[in-house]
């Protein structure tokens, strides 16, 4: 299905505006929505937030559309149950079906891939798995509209990988003077002590850490977007004599920005939080994140991190790493990078249980 007629069909059925958090399944749709008039499309920092925003539009009489990856459906369940279903506020949910049973996909989608339909049924949210073509869409939209009008509650479209035809990708604005993330990750892995713990977030920082460094104490948290700083805090508190490096992405940090307050409150003295800020959700197709308007160092400072540093070149990063022992911690390092990762960056072959076992035996 092309994104443009899809959007027109939804709008013609009175569904708008659009809001959500990217999934690569929606890349053509979100690219197309990038040209939507002001106020008709909102990129959000979490799926729960998108549901709140949808609630506001529904109160104003609109029929909002919320797109999300099924991995993010969990974030949406809280407002879905105690906002949309409680107050009877309609919305059309577009939920990607990663990890569809029987199809090959990344391991983090396995559980939600098989649970999704049962969860929707449990929550009494009716849904359609969208079949290809305009007729199927028109029929599903008629059902969705009828349901929203009759009950005032949400209806979901479950959307398979490949549903949207690839469209023309607007060239990402390249900040050529900036380096890519991998240059920094390689520097860090080369300079870290053998006993240090290096943690990589969902998105490309984790994949690059896993794929291109051989540091024994590395761990790629492939799902649970935004939860890595908290996981790092747990490890830092449990292994106070080792340094813990958290390699975060701007999208992931914005999704759970509250973790800055948690780290700032508990002040682990062996914690280094490195944010690779490319101002994009790069690993889901390069959609813009909301990072460009956020001063992360100021937020970290306000949340209680005693030291924050801004870095824009590998040389500055190297200098900083060589004086790490003298810096008060938790230390926050904001690294402004440009999008880009080696062509064909593979997904790790190790299953998640293997990554767990490797880290646990390293820590033992
Ligand atoms: C809760 C949740 N919502 C959405 C996703 C889909 N997703 C995977 S990676 C990613 C982008 C992460 O962006 P960022 O942290 O900036 O890292 P980058 O992709 O730029 O490396 C998204 C949206 C997800 N995995 N989990």
C-alpha cells in the first residue's frame, strides 16, 4: 500500500491528526506525514505520551490516529486502560506486527509478536489485521468508524511488515562536520579497563557495541527502549568497583527522561552516561526525534548529575576519557554525532540468553 492514499483514506473517514513513535514498518508513512500541515502530525517521545495527546484531540471532538510498534504497545496500555477506555475516548491505533508467529524477526519481538492479538482481545479493543489493497482498507475503516462512533473507544489496525510500499526517502540533513557514533564506540572500547562494563541501548549504539568491539564486559539491551540507564544503575550499585558506561540514544533517553532524575538522585559514583545524539530515530528509518530542542546537559545538571560534558569530536572524547578518574560521577557526556552506520550492520547472532550468560560470567 502506498502511504499517500492510505493517509487520504484515513482522513476521508475523519481520522486525524496523526501521532506516535516510529517503527520501521511505518517508515514510508512517517516520511509522508513529514509533509503534513502543522498540527496534523506529531512525533512523540513515548507511545503512552501519544495516547495522552490523542486523548486531548478526542476531547476536542477529533478521531486521532496513533501509530506504534507492538514493542511500544506496552507503553500505551496504561493510558489505553485508564484514559481511552475509562473516559470512552476514541482513537484509531496503528500497531505494527513485529514478531508475527512463523516469520523471522529480531528476538526482542518474539513475546509481543505472539501476545498482541490476545492482549487486544483481553482489553476488548477490536482490531483488524490489515490485508493489502484499498478495498480491504476501506472495509476496515468503515468498521473502525462505526466502532468509534458507537462506543467512543479505540479500534486497532494490526499492520504487518511490508504493508507500506517503500516511498521516496527525503535525504536526511547531514551535519557533515560531525562524526558517526562508531568512531566513539571504538575509542571507548579501546580505552576502557578490562573489568569495565559497557552497556548499549536499543538502536544502533547497542548493535555497534556488540558487533564491532570485542570488550568482554559488553551487553546489548536489544528491547526495553529507554530502560538502559536504570539497568546500568542496578549493575553499578551491584559492582561498585567497576565503571559502568551506558551508551544511550537520544530517542531512547527521551522516552524515559525521568531516569536522569533517578540516576541524579542515587548518584552512583562509578556511572558514566554517554548520549549519542544524532537527533533521529536512526535505526527505525531516520525519523527526526525531538532532541534538537532539548539541552540534555542542562537537564542532567538540573537532575543532579554533578558533571556534564559536551563533545563534538573524537579527539575531545579521547581527552575526556583520559581524565575520567578525576571527574565527579555520575558523569553525563553529550556526544553530538551524525547519522550513519557501516553498510550491512548485521544483527548479533548470539541469542539473548547467551548475552546474559556472557555478562554474568564476566561479572562473577
Ligand atoms: C517502546 C518502543 N517503542 C518503539 C520501538 C522501536 N524502536 C526501536 S529502536 C528505535 C529508535 C531509537 O532511537 P535512538 O535511541 O535515538 O537510537 P538510534 O536509532 O538513533 O541509534 C525505535 C523507535 C521500540 N523498540 N520500543
